[in-house]
């Protein structure tokens, strides 16, 4: 490759690596899935039911506490409590179905909710009050061939403030319930490679040495 071509390619890569900031969440979801993020209608009855379910989940969590080696994974353990509480107050709540018709727990969003023919998507998170104004990454999702958004619906977020007690268990102290239609997200690129290309038959790496132990 000639020097000018390499230089041009370097400039293109530099531009690609610059993160995109403040992208509208509604546009990203529409682009990935083909479905719209609908505004949340502030219906008093629905809000009351959601609030009741979140209180029930909090009560059940605080009865036993949550054990987690990583604070940022506490939300994963909160999710089943929330799902069960939603069902207890009359919602239909389950793992979302992807665009191939299969239920998948991994990936965004966590829970698909149905009430009176109205659908909602709910993401479950946790936060530490000490980090609430930091730039620590707290919400993320990736495009997927099996994306779990398959209908037009409001996208919601429930996040519990958690604290670790002396017994090394986490307990919830507060919750925040959001609608995500005004969310802005950032896009950061990463480079990656798979095992086959790195270690396997298709690897082009210069293997310096290896040893069976």
C-alpha cells in the first residue's frame, strides 16, 4: 500500500474512533428494531400499580438481602423480584421475546409487560448514591440480530438505590422510576476478535512458544 493510502486510512479510522455523543435513544431503537419508543402516558392508576409493585419488590428484597461480589451486578438479582411483584399486582410480566420468537433473558430490555392490551418494556438497574453524579457507565445495550424489542411501546427504567450492610448483603433504600423517551446515549467503538481467529485454526498470529503443563 502506498504512503498516501495508508495516511488516508489512518485518518478515516481516527474519525471512526471518535465517540458519538447525545444520540436520541428513540432513534437508535427505531433504527435497530424498526419499532417506536412511545411516550409514557401518565395514567394515575398505572403509575400507582407500578409503584405498588416496586414497593413489594423492595420489601421482599430487604427480607433476605442480596449477595453479590460486584455492586454493579446487584440489579441482575433484583430483576426477578420486580418481575414477580409486577405479576402480583396484576400485570403480565415475562422475559421479552426476540425477533425470532424466542424468549431471551440476556440483553436489553429485561422485562416485557402487558396490561389491558398495552405493552411496556422495563429495564431493571441499581445504583449507589455515592456515584450518582459520576460518569460511571450505568445504561448500555448493543445491536443484535436477535434484538428483544418487537413492538411499539413505552420504554421504562426502574432503578433501586442499594447499600451494603455489615453482613455483606445488599439492601434497597430508595427507587426511581423513569420513562426513557428523552434519553440520550453515547456510542463508543471497540475492536474485538474471536477465539478461532486468536487461538484456533484461522489464527495468523506469530506463536512464539507454548507448553503443556
